[in-house]
């Protein structure tokens, strides 16, 4: 059936329901009290909050938030007479959250059994016998469902709404001597709506017992007596006053205020009821609750609302929560009731433990990339996640899958994928560390100097020759080698008044760099006081400049560093120092000092200098800077 047609049918049914007339005989719904110790501790203020499987008993739209198996059970002795027990379980499915529940209340007592005898046809004499046991049990089975309205209607504008319904099946039994046919059964339906526009505020609406008697909404006894359950409209709002996702932040404290309002539209004689409650979580494993639970109280003029004080605590341990509730009734000490609940599958952790992995993505947690555009593709593994963002930019989700492109800058990047539930709370965060290195079209995967070239280019020490090309085998000019080293030392260049070399004029564009190199003793002139900036630099000249850049100490030479470097060679100390520092890893048995230095060789030498190697180590450290 078309989803929009289904919504129209539901709306028409509401109109039909509001025009229905119910019978005067009213039955008791045991799920009215058996809602769980957490909810009772907050004065039964829950309709607006609707955040766990307690919704089975009070607001089924809460099941839209269920992302994993949740179970709960409660026990208590209502006004020290009626035994109350409930059980509930909820799981997520492709059709929304599904829950089942069971609530039972019962009482048994010892009473006098009486018989009626007729003597001479006229006298009726009650005759007492030994005490007999009488018992009454009232139970209800609940089947609940909740889902986001957007997924039903397909309308994005309904993103913040959830709907739910609970089908209730009643079974009643009164047993004792001389009682027969004292059993009853019936069914009813609750429907609910929840609005959750932010993490600070949410609101809910529940209409309990919507079925008219003519359509089966009644309880029928074996003797034919029929009873209806009062239709109640419950509205509620919830405010997160404190918390990381709340109105204000106060350390790790979380404070939630709930306010519910009940009224019976078809029974104007019944007074309206208000339920207020607070839940304060000062630390993760402890929640403290209190509230006022109004209920009907008899008076000389009829029923009036009575204020019952409630309080409770919750202990949160990983996926388990233990709840205790203290509840007054009619301000009579003997009626005070204590309720206990144990719930599984809920947590107060900052990042909710939905699954070991809630977001599957195509990228590793850390990796090197070269492209200007990187694509994230993945899938959501839990229905808890409603919205997704990467570095605070929302990413569209379709059929639980997503795709997004990002533009990492050169160097270190950190992309954080946040998964949010329908309240905007973070239920998963996944960090992808990405190091983008500069790459060149002429540096293939097998190039011997690929790694140092990419590293120093990313640091900005060496630049490309042409667009996208490094030209690793091209010879290096003395001026270019000098400028690379000045970039390493970050020496500022200034306007040159007098050039230190005869072949470099003060007005030449290269003059500031040559002057800075001369001032820092990175370069010296030839005997004729020339610098020859556009001469190709050979290996020995490049090594001498590198040793000056790293301020390497001249070692005592015990043996020749290379086969073709004689013991009296004029630059043997500089070559030996560079070799010992690891700068000449690309040189084998012979040094070939007069061979022209290539750009790839210069990249390797620079990457080993103490300034650059430190920067490279920092850049390649995945533990810092992200």
C-alpha cells in the first residue's frame, strides 16, 4: 500500500475514533502502573523523553530509537497487596523497532466461604465453613512497534517524527469457591507520536485505548458482561537542561526534566493529571531521580488529582542498568511501594555501545594518499544512526549507504566521521588519519628516490620543474641547489645593495638568494670571486653544501670513503662526513665527484639533513599532529 494512502487512512480513523461513544463500565489496565522502575521514579513522566524500551508500556514510538536487543523486568508489591511483575524485550528490524511485553498484577487472600440454605422454603441461613482462598489476576500482553515517520512516508520534512503502536491483549481471572465463569479477555490499541527536533527538546503524544467497543476495544467476561478501558490522551515534553548535548554544560553532569499531561476526552468528569520528573546523572554509572505522580483520589465531591511523591536511583554498568523506585500512594505510609527493575542493552556512555563497529568505510584508519580528492564510501551497520557527518559536514544517507568526497590538504589530515541518533547524540565516531604527499607524473612506483622526493616536495623544500613533473634525472644548477637549502633553513632574503660575487649583479633576481647563502656560509665563491649560479653543480660541490647545511663535523679519516676518492683528495673529509651521516645512500663503490648532481640525488641528500630529517620524522609520525 502506498505510504501516503496509509497516512490518510490513519487520519480518517482518528476522526472516527473521536466521534465514538464508550460504555460507562470501565476495566483496569495493569500496564498503567507496570511501566518500569525508571519511569516510576520520575513520576511516570516519560511520554516526551521516549528513549528506551520502556516505551512498550507507555509510549511505543520510543521503539524507533532501539538499535540493539534490549530487555527489562520489574517487580514490586503495589500498596503492599498487589504483586506487580512486568517483562519486556525489543529489537530493531527493517520495519522499525519491535517489542513484546507482559504485565501482570495479582492478589490472593483467605476469606470465609458462605452457602445459602432454604429451610421450609422460607428461611435463608448463611452457613460459614472453613476459610477458603480467593485470588484475582489481571494480565496484559503487549506487542509494540515504532518507526521514524520519514521512512514510512518518504518525506524528508518528517525527519524528526516517529510513530508507534501497541496492541494489548488482556486476560483476567477471579477464582475461589462458588465462583464460575469469572474469567475475561479482550484487547485494545495505543498509538503514539514523538517529535525530536534537537538534543535539548523532545515532545510526545500517546492516545491509549483508541478502539471503540464496536470494533473490539473491550473486555468481555464469561457471563457476557462487557467493560471498556478509559481512553486517555497523554502529552509530554522533555528538556535536557544539562549535558554535553544539553542546554548548558556542567562537567559530566546530565539533567533531564520531563512533564506529562493526561486527560480523558470522553470522560469529562475525570480530572486531568500531571506527571513531573527529573533524572540527574552526575557520573556515568549513577542516575538519581525524583518526581510527582498525580493519580485519581476520591473526595466528597468526586475524583480529584492527588500528588504522590516518587524517587529512585539507577546504576549503569556497561550494557546493564539496575533501577529502584520509591512511590507514595495517597500519602499513606502503609501504601508506600518499592519497585525494582533490571534492564539490558542500554548505556550512559558518551559514545553509546551500539555495535563493535557501527560504520563501515572503504578507507583504513591511517594511510598515505596522493590525490587532491578522496572518496569516502561506506555503510551503516546499525539503525541507531540517523545522520552522518564528516568534520561537521552532513553527509546524505541512502539505503544505509553513503558516499562523500573530501579535499585533503598537503601534509597531515584528520577526518572524523560522526554518526548521530535521531536526538543528535553521537553514537559512533570513526577517525581516519590521512597523510597527503605530493606526487609527480614522472616519479613512478618503482623509482629509487620516490619516497624522499615526495616527502621533501610535500614539505616545500623542492619544487616541480614543470606542471606535475619533478624531472629527477635533470642536472641541478648551483642557484637551484642554494635556494633549496635556504628553504630548509628558512633564511629570509633581503634586498641586495652590493653583490658578493662579480658575476651576480645586485639587480639580478637571484642576487638575494646568493647573498643569503654567502652570508650563512652555505656557499663560497670560486678563486676568481665568481659564483657561476647557472653552472650545473657536481656531486662534490653538492656534498660540501650539504655538510655546511647540517653543520657536520669533519671526521678523522682512517680509510678512503670510496674507491675513487684518494687519501689526499681535497674534499675527502666532507665526503666522509656526508657518508657517515647517511646522506650518500645512493652512492655505491665509486663516488664520481665530477659527475653532475641530479635533482633526485639532491632530494636524497636534503632529506638526510638534520633539519629536513626531523621534519620528515614528524610528518610520518601517525601519533601526533592529527
